[in-house]
């Protein structure tokens, strides 16, 4: 069973996406802030990370940078899932190592799940 770490501080969204992923057969590990997300990435060794950028305690950019610098987590694909739409944010996330950048308001749940499946099954 593939494992997905979902780092998101919006509990309702985390719950909705998490349940949908579990129904698709994934194990979902949840973290509500950047520090917990980074710790979970190291201890849980997920197959994929969904990462929000606006997070308490450590923002998503910092988490992404730390993930890609760490030997244990550098190869885990990271999908940024955020409301930040600016090109500078997209470019920064991709340059730090994100494999995809999804703006929450641009994707419905079904499209989001399809994108996650495409990347995790590679």
C-alpha cells in the first residue's frame, strides 16, 4: 500500500482529501504544520508528499528545501497544493524540487486525485 503524507493546516481540506485518498487505497499520514510534516517525512518514509505552502511553525518552502537537502527524504516526490497563484511562488517551488504545483481553487477533488495517482504510480 502506497503511503501519502499530507501536510496541510486546514483541517477540513485535510480530512476531505485524506478520506478520498484512503478510499482509493492509499495510507494517509497527516500533519498540521511544517515542523510536524518534516518530522513525519523522516519517520514515515512516504511514497509522496502533498505540501501546502502557508503553514504554521515552518512554511512549505522551508519544508520543501529541508526535504530536498536531507538524504532520507530527497527522493520523495512532493506535490505543492496551495492557494498561492503567483508565478514567483510556482517557480520557487519547482526550483526547490517540487514535481508539481496545484492551486487548490483551480482543481476539483477528482482532478487532484488523478494528478496524485499519476505521480505516485510512476
